[in-house]
């Protein structure tokens, strides 16, 4: 049995500005994100028993993973398959700005943001859903296979988290909105055996309860 600890990156500069992160390297962590990463690192260090840390190559995730790695004594292993879903031309914009670009599609969606994104994904050049699912499941499957009896930390992104859990637990990636509840530096823990998973904790944020600079001095 593999125990996966999925960690969302800390708050990025784009997150803090209410903007969708751009494809490519993405934005770095904001000050708040650095604080969140430090608190996550402390929690995982207190827990112990971690065998490895994997991370997305995007800056906000790598910075989070490096902070955790420094506390635990590991060098994070980068895996391209853990990066966020590509958002194409929507990157760098706020959700409202995207809505304003596609008023007809927004009207057609009836205000359903999930349906709206489905309508415009090709127009903005977003990553194909099937290809995204394939790379996410393949990458996390490889990590599971490499650590059949270990506890492993995986620093990644919201769409990876929700899509992976929907497929792993429900067998249906279309149920991803049910798992789209991940706060920056939130923790989801699950047990995985032969491609089937059981959630132990979902979006656990206890370590962030008293987020303040004074705790980090």
C-alpha cells in the first residue's frame, strides 16, 4: 500500500491577484504562500516517515516542495506530469476577464462556470481533457509503483488533485468538481493499492489555522 500525501502549492502571486496562472513556469509564491509552505513543512516534519517528495515543475510548486524538502532533508523530484492543466490564452487573466471575452458562451452556460470552461476550452487553447487525465494518472501511477510500501509527498495543483481523485475514487473524471475544494497548502491524504484509492483526509488545513508572520520567527 502506498500512502500519498497530496499538497497543493502555497498561494502564488497570481492567486493573490485573483488571476489564472499562465502556462510555462507560472508565477512564484507570494509572501503568504511562503508562510503557508513553511507551516506545511513543519507539519510534515513532525509527522515523519516520509520516503520522498515529488513536485510539479511550475515555480509555485517547486518553491513549496523545496521548503518542505529543506525541513525533511530531501531534494524534491520533479515530474512534468504533475503540472497544472494548461489554460492557454486564459492564463494571466481574471475569471471575470475571461467571461467578458466570451459573453455568448457565458450566457449559454447559464452561469455554470464548469460548463462555461467546457464551452471555451478549445477557443482559448486549453489542454485537452483526455490528454490531461492520461498524463496525471500515468505520473501518479508511476509514483505509486516506485513506492509500494512508502509514504510519499506530492506537491501539485488543484486540477491535478480534483481530476486524480475523481478518477481514482469514483472511476469518473467528470466528477472532479466534487473534489475541487483545495486551499493553497491544503493536504489530502489517501491510501492507494493497485490503482484504487481510499481518502483518509481531504483538504486538511489544520496547520494553517493561525497563519501569521509571528509564528514563523
